[in-house]
C-alpha cells in the first residue's frame, strides 16, 4: 500500500528539501507526496525537484 503524504510549504527551501528526502533513495519506499503551497518570491515549483508541476 502506498503511503500518501501531503506537504504544506513544499515549494520553499526547507519544504522542498523535505520532499526530495522523502522521494530520494534514502526515503521510505512506496510513498506518494502531494505538495500544497502558494508560489511567491520565496517558493518556486521547480525547487521541488523532478516531476514537479504547477
């Protein structure tokens, strides 16, 4: 069963690092991450890494 994890603030510096850690090789297996954020000067969708979409 895939764990579904919502992350608020995932387009910012700390949130994007957290998302990359969850989805990286050292993170848990079978995980689906949904990022909820409002992109502003401090947050960008492309910071979230590969597979990020607006």
